[in-house]
C-alpha cells in the first residue's frame, strides 16, 4: 500500500515538474519572441530608412567624340531616360546620338535656305522637348523632339524624330530688326514670347494655343524699350512675371500677365558692385531664380510679398563653389541643381535642405556646355576633349537635420517656417517635410488626453480600491475595464461626427462643466455633512458614489439649460465670436479639446485598471498598522497607500501616455488632421501616427516621401521606447524606495 502511494506521489512530482518546465520554457519563449519581434520591427524600420542617408555617388560612364564640321553647336539636350541625346547645329541639323557609345543613331536636317542659320536655341518646356530655334533674320522656328519605343525581333529600340508643333514655317517677328535675345514660355493655353533686338527694343507677344496645337495670330503684343544692356531674359512658370538682367546683377521686373498693360514692378541688384553675374536661371516652378557670380557664389532669390502686399525678389539662401562656374543646371523635377566650375569640379546642391551634396573633380578639359537628364541621374558634358557621360546616384537630396527639425525658408514665405506638405496638385511645388508640426501635434494630443484621463483615472482608482465596498467594486472595475475594449475607430467616429458638432454648439456649457462639476460635488459633500445622521446612515459604507450619480446628472442638465442664457447676456450669444474678437482665439470644430476628451476615454481604462490593482494590492497590515497608530483614513491613504502603490501608479500613467502618443484613429477623425503648431485647445493638429496612416497608402514605393514616413514611424517607435524605458527605470527606483514599508 505504501509502495503504491509512493509511486503515485513520485508520478505526481514528475508530472508537476514536467508542467513547470513546460510552462517556464513556454513563458521564456514567449518573452523572447516578443523581444525578437520588437527588435525585428526596429531593424526593419531602420532598413527602410537608411537609404535616405546614403551619400551622393557619381560615376564616370563613357567618353566619346562626335564628328565636327563647319557648323557650330548651338544646343545640347538629353532624352528623359538618359539613353539618347541630341545636339542642334547652326546649320539646322539635329543629330541624335547614343550616350552608351556616342554613335549617331538618327539625323534630320531642317532646310533653312531662306532663313539663314540657327543663332540660338531656347527651350519651351523644362525638359527641352519643345525648342525655339532663333534664326538670323528675325524669325523663330519651333521644333519638338519626339521619342518612341519600338520592339523589333524582340529587341527594344528607341526611335527619335523631329516634329514641328506649330507648323513648319518659321514665325516672323515684327517691329524688331535683329534678334539678340529670346525668351519663350509655354503655359497650358498660351505661348508668351519676348524678343530683344540690338537697339534695345523689346517685343512681347502672346499667342493662343488651340486644341490642334496651332498658333493663332498674336492675341496681344507690346513693344517697350529695355533699360540699359540686357544679358538675361527670364519668364516665370506661369508667364506672369518677366525679368531682364545684365552682368552687373541689376534686374528689372515686369508684370506681363496682361500684355496690353505691361507694368514695371521694380529694380533690384542681385550682387554687390564689385561682382559680376555669370549665370541666371529659374529654379523648378519659376518662383525662384538662381544667380551665380564670378566668385562661384550661387544665390537663390524667391518671389515674395512685402509689407505693402507688393511682389518682389528676396534672397533666400546661398551656396559657394571654390571657383567661378562654367555651367549651372537646375533639376527638372526637384528643387536641386548641378554645377561645374572652372576647376572641372562637379557640384550638386539642394535648395530646400540647404545641402552641398557632392563636390569632386570629374571633368577634364574646358567645358563648352552641359546638360542634366530629366531624372537628374545622368550628366552629359561637352568639353574641348569630347563628350563625357556621368551617372549620378542622388535619390534623396531633400532631407537634412535642418529640413526635418528646423525652420526653413520656403518659396513664397516671408519668414522661415515649420511646415509639412508632402504633395500638391503639380510637381512644381516645393515639398515640405518638417517633423516639427507632427511631433508637436503628437505631444499636444497626448497632453490634452492626459489632462482628462490622469485625474479621473487615478482619483477613481483611489476611491474604488480604498473606499468603495467590495460588491460595488465588483461592478465598477469590470465596467471601466470593458471600456478599454471599445474600438478607437468607433470613439473617433463618434467624436468627429457627433461630439465635435455638439461641443461647438454648446461650447460655453462644456467649458463650464470642467469647473462646475468639482465645485458642485464639493458643495454637495459639504451639504451631506449637515444632513441628519438618520439620513446619512441609510447609505451603506462604501456606496456613497452611487448617491452622486443623480447629482452629476442634475449638474450637467442644469448647466446645459442655463448656459445659453448666460452666453446670450455676457457674450452676445456667440462665445466663439467673442473669443476671436477679444483675444484673437479662433475655434475649429475638430480641435484638441474634443480629442482630449475622446482620447481620454480611451486611455482611462488602462490607467485606472493598473492604478487600482496597485492600490488594492497594498498589504493590509500596513494600512491597519497606520490606523492603529492613530492616523486618519486620509493620512493613511496619502502617506502609506499612495507611496507604496506609487510604482504601479507611475507605470499606469506612462503606459497611458504611450497609448496616447501612438493613438491613430481618434486623432485621425477628430482633429481636422491639419499640421498646425498652435498650442490652443480650440485648434486641431496632425500627429505622427495619423500622418503615417493617411499618407503611406498614397506614397510611391521607395520614394523620398515613402521613406520619410517610415522615418516618422521610427521616430515614434524610439519616443515610445525611450518613455517606456525611463518609466521602468523610475518604477524600479520607486519600488526599491517604498517597497520596504
């Protein structure tokens, strides 16, 4: 009998040990899996983000020479994909050649017997597909370089051709004798042309471009006399502004939106008197111009409004080369530029991020002209030693620490700004990737949520764990914890579509309740102490909170009823208008106050549950010992219970703060989602998490925008990690300090 009992006991011990070991390994494996998942998330985010910080690389690819004759090169242009390039000769010949080996793949000759030769070439679009050939008898011929892909016997071929978008006959210009300078700008429905002759007469003509791409007779024209010498003529992208400049850096600005009323806007000097202008060109979008002087300094000038609401050019930023430039090439699709100086150094800059991305001597020989591909990934340089092709790896020039976290002077702004605007209706705009509005909005939303959640959750936890009866606690605690299971999408939906309009309509009442509720409850508590003992003793110990339910309902109802009359008497019936008029405080329907209340409801269950468990778990012998020594209930609560439970309460607050930092759906639906930096609780915001949720599905895979959103996710990950780590360190210290009580 004893042997069977001993065997059974031994079997139970082995079974228990097996279960213990299995549980230990399962729990350890689960913990290790969680740590592995967190580390994996971190390294995946880092893997996506790291290419942003890759330095620019430029590799020489090919060198070749092209046959030369009596004709002179007038222009060089590259096909979008960087496979072919074209050069235009003074004879009218257009030669297309391969950038891989320099072989001429196609050549077309424009017959110019009556019109002389080509003396200049001006592009109509930023990529150089449409060109204006200036002939030496005051005529202009428009050509278009076309490319199509053909597959022959399974082999891909790029076929080049020349077309005449506005007819094969050159356009004759009246009123001038000989064209010395030409500027052309094509907009969606019109073509604006400016021609200068040797006598300083400037002809401005506007042509309507029909659906059949044919030019009409000049719709409007104007003839003015240029002031002084003219070395540069530029239009902005919309052909509203026209600039004349000479080599001293003196610029004259005209308004040409209406050629029947050309207005002189003003004069400005781009350079000090001792310097001379070597290059002047427009940056992408036509809002800014780039001016290079004979010291190698490049300055960006942007069109801005002054205090009198008048447009004018203002210096925004500058870049420096070691020697004067021989070529300056703005990018066609970004706010960047490439330059070559007299030393043969290639320089790459980006304006918004104010970065000098690359500088290295790569060019041999005297540079005649250079052209950058549309994608800014290839550079073709014509020198005295032939042609040189370079490959440029510069995918993410828009980012810098200053662009992400500092104030940036953007085009059209009078002051440096923190701004987030990742996209617009066209590609000419300047992307704005400042994290400051998003980080500010994240902290602002979390701050207002914690203002609502922390007092209610902690005070509620104190009362529930320390004063409330066990039976009532059994109802209250699970009910509040169930609130944590509510989908935040539902809370955000209700906050945005129902609660926000309700608060806007009853703003005074909602604001007043924040003060009336505590005052009203304290008055009721004072009144309760004066009630007869026979009345007060009818309420069992620990059930007093139930008595407050009708009181709270009555206070809320009374405030909502009385508030409109108070608003009518004191604030002329419109407290929002009164705040705007008296204090210049605007009110947006979806604002931080709405988010604070809605997100506070989402955060309260977490803080309440952890805090309540920490307070309820305080050993009873500590409480009983304090009471036995003569301390009151409140003294025991403040000096024993709270101190002992402080590590748990602090952890609860930090977990709630982390939840508020990472909340997405509520702030997405209830904030207006506008990246503002306004601390007012009546204004909205955009948070990092909401920004990721909104823009990531629309971003192009692998683009700068795409990787910046992952960088935002990495920043959010690191912020929550740092906060949680700091919270754990502080919790452990509090536990060591008060755990021995």
